[in-house]
């Protein structure tokens, strides 16, 4: 990686973390995916936890589900191919009362807001209330200047185009619900991990 680009990503990541911390959100910057995986697996997730996994491509790209299974955690995952809606709904319900909810974000602003767009709202609901701890993972490409830029990022997301939603595997036109987290919800322990890599395959 070009040294100037790495320096820029590091500055961007740390600035975003500082803004999140000022909003009472626990936040961490990891220069690369290996450090991010180590932080999540070794420090943020306790032993024998029940873990809900959203339809985040960022989480999938990092291979976190497979690693967590090896650690013998109980995983509530709605993402396996071929899972019917009834089975998905059961996993979604379990995610609302799990120990850890692991998800991505559509955008995180340099001013400390976390922006998400969802079809059914189950990912947004689980982030706000229910699980004992929420871990949000985002590549540096999800960091945007402000809320207006975050809205522009939503409009260009793959799930905003007609066709199959990458989040819920249900045909729809666009996300039905948009949320913007400004501050730490009092009853939810939220941790944000910013990864200093462009996880370009990820929508959220």
C-alpha cells in the first residue's frame, strides 16, 4: 500500500473513532482486517456467547462467522443460502435477545453518526435494543464526511437498485427504513470497529 494512502486512511479512521467516542460510543481503529478480527474474537466477544449475525457483507468478507463457530459460540444466522423466510424470521427473533449482535453499517460519518438502511427493520431494531452488546464493523470505505454524504452513499448502494436485496434476499425496490444513530442508546452497549481497508465487496 502506498505510504501516503495508508497515512490518509489511518488519519480518517482515527478521526472517526474520536468522533464516535465523543458521542459515547465505544470505538476502535484497526489498520487491517487481521487486527480487527483479533480484536473482535479475542477481546469484544466473551466465551460461550450467543451471537446474532446480520446480513452484513462486511462481516461475511472478514470470515467472522466461520471463526466464531470454531470458538463454539452459538450462532443465529439468517444468511445461509436457501433459507426460507420462515426460518429467517426465527433467526431474526433470536437475534433480538442474543448476547452479541454482529453487524455492519451503510455509512459512518466523520462527525460520529452511524447510518443504516434496512428492508424489514430487524437489523436496525437489534442494534438499538435487545442484545447485551452490539458490534458494528465497517471498512474505511464506509466513512463519509457528514450525514448528507451518508445519504448519497445509501442511494448508490447495490440494494437501492431494483432486484435482489443483498441484506434479506427478498425482492424489493429499495430499503424501507433508514436509521441514524447520533448517541449511545442508554440500554445498549455499542462497539464500532473501523478497519483501515476498503472492503469494497460489502454493502453494509
